């Protein structure tokens, strides 16, 4: 993180400042970004029945399906 030089498509600096990477709970790979003001909870597949996710995503690193619940 920080000022490491990584080959990535150019993104307006404004965009990155307003995002927070959310790591996959299983492998730690960044699988989604959230807005700074957005509070989310990552829900594992087995917990779907207890906490209904608003969104579903799949980590493309380890293949784990994850639910995302928006809390605010
Ligand atoms: Zn993963």
C-alpha cells in the first residue's frame, strides 16, 4: 500500500481517496471497495440465513462467495 509503484489503469486520485479496500475474510485479497461513508458487514455463505445480505460477491482470488450487508 502507500506509494508503491503498481501497474494499474489510471484512476482519478479523487476516486481512490473516497474508497476503502475491503479484504476477503478468507484469503485477505482485496475483493471489493467501499465508499468511505459506507459501513458494511461481510457475511460468510453459512451465515446467510441469519443475516440476509444486500449484495453478493465472489472473491476472484480464492473463489469464496461472500454476502455484503450494508449497515449505513
Ligand atoms: Zn478470497
